[in-house]
C-alpha cells in the first residue's frame, strides 16, 4: 500500500562520497538529488600521501638524543571530519531553503559520529533514522529497503 509522506531526504555517505535521494511516498521510488552529490576533495587512499614525508623530531629530556614524534591523529580521520563538515553545511543550506522536512542518514559508524557532531540542531531535529552501514555504492532499491522502516514509522495515509 502506498502512503504519502513528508519530503524525506535519504543521505548516503562514506568517507569520500555523499549522495542524496528524495522520497515522497512508500512505494519504493526514490530519486537522486544531483545538486547534493558530493565528493571529498583530493583524498588519497594512503595516509603517507596526506602527511609530510618524515615525522617531527624532538630532543629527549635528558641528553642529546632525538626521537621521532608520532602524529596525534590519523590524516584520514581528519579528512573525513572535514568532509562531514562540508556535508553538514550543505544540508543546513538545503534545510533553510525548505528542501526537505525529514532526514535519514546512512553511513559507516565513524562517519555517522562525525556527522552527528557537525549537524546544526535544526537539521538534527528533522532526523528520523540512521543506518550504520556503508551503502554509498549500492543501488536505489537497496538504499530504499534500508531506509523503509523509518519511512513507514511516520507515514500518513
């Protein structure tokens, strides 16, 4: 049975890509929102490409010895947080333009954490569901099936 629902965006994210799908009913038809598709800028698959060639050096507290200093964070984690901020800003802009009323996030657990931190409260209030899975390269049918339980919870006849 087909139920009409408020304009819902399904945001599917991984560490490098973001796609937004729009759903207006529970029939299974979701359509891409091409202006909201994003790719992270210049992300390399190797951490060594994201940082300097050699770690920093420091003198030990006693004597003349020097030793390497390991970075406090992983460059990939930092790049993913920057990408999450970009996504959150785009979603906030779209929300201000009333492009959607409800939001479902589908992303790996670490990216969901980054997105939760970055989303403004007004956008977070529209969140009706989260799926902690990496589905960025799956088809529309698979994405709809994962989002379906959240769509049916608040559908109106």
